[in-house]
């Protein structure tokens, strides 16, 4: 499933982006937080999480993995949240 993470990015912190970078933009709690952050505004994501939760504790438990396009995130931040982008670049250079 592909979904728009813009609402998450509107509130993302430098610490959040660094955590995403450390997990290579996927498959870890930092990426999962994006899914949870958009659950209340995206019906498809909400349905997926509802299904995953309903299967927990069963023999056929279902999970999810979130993969983010890091290049798109960085481009979006540079364009829409230059302060966060600049601080991120500063921290990465240290």
C-alpha cells in the first residue's frame, strides 16, 4: 500500500528524521511511527492496522513494514520545512 505521509512530515523533528535514516528509512519503529501517525486521517491505513491488530495472538498474526523514500523526504523537507532540513544537514555534518 502506498500512502501520503505529508501530515507526518509537517510535524517531523530532526531527531525523527535521523532515526529514519539510521534504519535505512524502513522496517523499524521509526518508520512504523509514520503509519500510526496517519492512521487517523487515512482510511486505508486505519483498515490495515485494524486487520493487523485483529490477528494478533492468533497463529496467523499479520504485521506490517513501512518503507519510506528517503530522497523524497529530504526533498520535501528542503522545500517545505527548510529550517528542519538545514538543522538536519548541520547535524549530519558534525
